[in-house]
C-alpha cells in the first residue's frame, strides 16, 4: 500500500477559527440577520401562497399567454400547456408552485443584486480583476458548500434555501451584464456623450438597451441555475418538487423521484423557452432599430 501524502500544513487552527467565527456571528447577530431577512421570507411566502391559491387553469392560461407573447409560436405554447397539465395530472401541482415560488424569489433577488454589480464591474477594470476570480470560485464550488454557512446562521428552513440558491445562481447575471455593457460599441457611447448625455443617461439610454440581449442571457442562466438548486435546497427545508425527489431517495421509490424529476425538467424547459424567446426578441428589436 502506498504511503499517504505527508500533511505539511496543519489546517486545524484555521478550521477552528472559521467555525468559531461563524458561531460568534450566530450568537451575536443571528436574531438581527433574521429580522433583516424577514421581508425575503414574507416575499417567498406570499408568492408561494398566491401561486397555490390561484386556480390551476388560470395559472396555465397565464403561463401560456406569457409563452406566446415571448415566442409568438403556437407549438411552443401548446407544449408548455401539455407539460403543465402533466405536472397537475400526476398530483404535483402544489409542489411545483412551491418550487416556482422559490425559483422566482431567488431569481428576483439575484437579478436585483447582480445587474447593479455587473454595471459597477463594467465601469472598473480593477474591480473586475478582483471580482472575476471570485465569480469563478462561486461557479465551481460544490453546491452543498453553499448550504453549510446559511444553515449555521439560520437553521434549516426556506431562508437558507433561498440565500444558498441566490449565491449559487447569481454569477451568470453579474458576468453577462458586465460583458454586455463592455461590448457596447464605443463610437455609439462617444456620440451620445458628445451630445451632452450625463453618465446616468448614457447608461440608461444606450448601454443597457444595447446590452439587453446579453443581460437576458444572464438572467436565463441564473433562472436555470436557481431551478437546478431545488433538489439540494429541499434537504434544508425548501420543500417543493425537490422534496419529492428527496423522498424518493430516502424511501428507494424510483417512480416518485422519476416523476418529480420530470416535472422539474418540464418547468426548466418552460422557463428556459420563455427567457430565450424574450432574449431573441430583444436582439431582433435592437437589430431592427439599428
């Protein structure tokens, strides 16, 4: 048997310091953090309650209209309706709405925070050089690593599930917002500045509209990553379709996990098509305007 690699660095002290630091934060600021994040919990609860209260046929009609308005494609709209009918027919409607609420809440927070961060990155090369390695790390960390600090801070529940999902899903919208603004034609920007536009006018009237297709691609990726987190988040109390998959694992019920997994895939397909269609429409509108 080969010798083990010699342990040259003793990391126990560092690990103990990190754990003690989190324990100190929990003991001294845990209640404060919970109060600060109470609005997020209320937002998630309101979204979940509304989606589960809404009659299923109204929800399907709303998503169908949204799909058609984005794609102008009857086949795509029809497939979305069929997939939603399947989710309801197998008895997973309420779980699906809980999953959609978690995904939407996490996506909204990620977009509200990520787009301004991407704009700031686009304006500072120094900040970008610091932020890109951090975003690379965030995108390559194992998903389970995100759960540990938030469960330590808040315990199992929906708040740590949403926060872990936000941190896992936010890098694409930051990166692509930064990329989209940096790719805006410099001559166009110089022209509007020459006409006396302020920095805020330059951003709102030129840079963001021209970067919108790229930003929409980032929002689409963030939405898909948020949805991919639902199974992992169910382990700390998120519920929804991920909980059904988890139950299938714990009880060795292949059918339960398979059906719930198909429902998650259907939701991903529907929202991916909607986001991609809006992105393509934004691109066509931009090219037509040019």
